[in-house]
């Protein structure tokens, strides 16, 4: 009896509208050199963002603090894992000042700061996060600052600590619909993330609240609409929606490439719920064009 052939469904091909040109190597290398000089990291590099050439060319970057490895292992993310034997590793105490120095050298008018998860630290790294915001605000008093924080394991004191440093925009991503959390964000909790956003909306002292998520992971259109309703009910004012792209082989495969018209439908639906801005498109990322999105929300 002959061997049985098993048919394996091919992964969907990347459509043209989800592709991004890579042409600005000189700008890319120049900015990378400046970042390495100060031992700084960006989510643009570590998460393999498709917009990195464009953003680095126009002098924009999202600083990633608390190290370059994460205590979590989300299915969508290419950031390396911090091994258990390394838990409790000391933070770079010069990092807050160096982020501020680099932002000043780049002459940024809008500074975005995010971080890896550091669940191994008692405060989740929130004091370091807050100090980075304060250093940037001292160095660039006219600039606006956006933070993209982890959930701090639901510790609202940690969230408050970051808010007290005075960011203009507080961002925390829910990433996907609740049904897919076990596969996409196994160490996170959907309701906990909504709780972080709701707390920030009540305590942000005038700061915009923002959240983002990906599509193309196997969610339905109704689940996306329900997610948008949940975010709005939690007080979120700005939403970003982008296409999930598999950053490395070890990450989850793409289930679907969502057509641009559906991104527009999601944008219109979000605006109908009362969001001040909804940035939705295949190559949208949470920090992509953050200054323009913030200006739209404040218009």
C-alpha cells in the first residue's frame, strides 16, 4: 500500500497593498548608529515593523525601554524572551536620560516610548518608565509624549505612576479579540487590559487614551466591532487597527489578509461609536504616524 499524501494548505500570499518598500538604507543606518551609541532600542527594530525605513527616513522612532527582552512570549511578537534565570536583571539607569538625549538630538516634536514586559520586577518597571517620561519632558518641554505601556499585571498603582509623569497620550494595546487571547496573548487578560484603559481614562488628567489591535489572526468582523464597542465603553478615545504580518517563522501564521475596504469599514464604525480618531489600514501600527493621529483626535 502506497504512502498517503497529506495536503497542507498554503499560507496566504502577501498582497501588493500589504507590502512596504525598503529604500532608505542610509537614513536607517544613520539612526541605528545613534541609537547604539547610547545603548538604546526601538520597537521598530525589535518587532520588525514594516514601516521602519519610512519612519527612520523622516526621523521618527519609537523608543523601547526596560531592556530588549520580554518576560512574555506572545504569539505575534518577535521580541526575544527573557529567560527565567535572568529575571530580576538590573535596568540601565542611564536609559531615561539617554532616551531624552536622543530625542533632543533627533529634534523630535512628538516622542513615543514603549517597553517590553518586565513581570519579574516588583513594580513592572513603572518607576523607570515614569522617569523616562520626566527626562524627555525636561529635555523637550515643547514636545508631546505618548506612552505605550504594558498591562503591569493589572497593577493600577504602576499605571498611575506612569500617568503622574505627565504623558500627553496614554496607549495600551489590546492586540486582538478576546476569543484569540489564549493563542495570541497567553500571559495577558482581555478584561485586565480594558481595566487598564478604563483606569487611565479616569486618571489621565487630560491625556488622550488610545489602544490598538491587529486583524488577520482569525477574528470575525462582528468580533472586531464588539472589540471597538468594548474599547469605547472603557473610555478609549483613539483606536488603531492594522494587518498582522508574521515577523518570524516561530510566530503565528497569518490567517487572512484583510482587504483595505474592510479597514475603512472598521474606521467608519469606530467613528460612529464616538472615537475621536480611528487610524485603520493594512500597514497601520500602534505608533505609526502617532503625531498626526494625535492631532486628528485633538482637532
